C-alpha cells in the first residue's frame, strides 16, 4: 500500500540540518587539515632540496678527487723522464748526452703508451685534416696523393680526443 511520508516540519528539518552539520567537517577543521597537508608537502620539498644540494656537493668533490688522481698518475709517469733528463744534463761528453736523450725519448714513448696516448702523423700516412695540420705542400710525383712526406711535430690523441694535431708536409 501507499505509504505516506510524514510532512516536513520545522523540527524535523532542524534535526536533519544538525545531523548534516555534524557529519561535514567545519571550516576550521578543513583549514587545519589543509595547513597540516601543506606543512607536510613543504617538509618534503625542503628535504628534497637538501638532498639535491648534497648530491651536487658530493658530485663536485668526486670530480675533484678524480681529477687529482688522474693528475697524480700522469705526473708519476713523467717523473722518471725528468730524472733521466737531469742525469743527462750532468754529462759533458756529447755522445753520452745523446745516448741519455735517446733513452729519455724511449721512456717518454713508454709513459705515453702506459697512459693510453697514441701518436699520429708518420711519414707515409695519408693526410687526414681531422688529425693532421698541413703546414707545407710539395708537388712530387714520387709520392702518392695526399701522402705525408715530412713530420714537423707529432700529433697525440687519447681515444677519440685529439690532444695535439700533427704538423706535417704533404705531397700532391
């Protein structure tokens, strides 16, 4: 059958409004909750910013340490060469000085090889503008096209990085 609803009276309306008010948070409670959430996010942001600053500082320190280690390794390879040059300078005999300089040149090559440095620009190679610097050119049919006929200064590279371009004279 048909159920009839009780007509809304002022009293039932007030009770319903009070029940709804109790269920919904007050404006102050919402503000407090939002302030707490904001504070939490602010703390999270500050922690992240501090972590990033620490990361940058550590990276900078690690980079400086790697550079210092690489420099120390390089200098330690050069010290025997310096010692040999100092010993060669003590001789008055030209033949002994020449012998000392030849030994020193060999130790330089060995040190560069140990450091992973390769030489570039030998007589007979084909000229490559990416690794050679042609300072003279000669027309001579006894040499091939773009052939290096004289090296004024060797070039050096480590991996793909050119340390110094070779200065050469090319033919044809």
